[in-house]
């Protein structure tokens, strides 16, 4: 994705979780401020030193399936 499109849609890179080498390889983009990234406590697969397991959380005020 080009920087022009990211800026046009107001996308931000939300992940600031560093790997074992103090780098950030897992990119998470969103233009919604209700999205949070945390390091996973119980990963689904074993982690390697380059890619930490992440939990991506979207905080919703309420969910309505039938409006």
C-alpha cells in the first residue's frame, strides 16, 4: 500500500510491540481509534524471535445485529 493511500484514508500504523531484536515487523493499519494492539498472553502458535504474537482488540460501544 502506498503512503499516499494510507494518508488519504487516514490510516495509522498501530503496532508498537517490539520483537526480540527491538524491531517492529508486524504492521497493523487502521483509521479507527477503537483498535488496540497488545502482546498476546496465550499465542495460538509458537512465536519466533522476529514475530511476536499479537492480540488485535476492537472496542465497540454496543453490538446490534438487528436494527
